[in-house]
C-alpha cells in the first residue's frame, strides 16, 4: 500500500493543477457569456462592456497562473 502512494505522489501536482484550472475556466465562461448577453441587450454600451470583459478575463486568468506557479514554489 505504501509503494502505491509513493508512485502516485509524483503526479499529484499536475492533478492538483488540473483541478485548480476548473475554477478559472468556469469564471472565463461566465464573464464572456454574460458579456455577450449584455452586448445583445445594449449594443450602444459595447465599449464599456468589452472593457469590463477584458478586466474580468484578466482576473480569472491570474488565478490560473497562480495555480501554475504554486506547485513550483511549494513543491519538494
């Protein structure tokens, strides 16, 4: 039983990042989905809506980038 845990521990960082990437992926989908709906409802506000979409996308992707870096910082 201990040998199996030792063999699996080498790829736990990649599994953890895969699970951590789910949140930013959902966030990006929500940002662009709601932005598209807002553009359909008020096309005259396209500049402001697009600006907010890009800002929301940047915040979501920052979480994904932090998730990539953390296994290297806290890894063995």
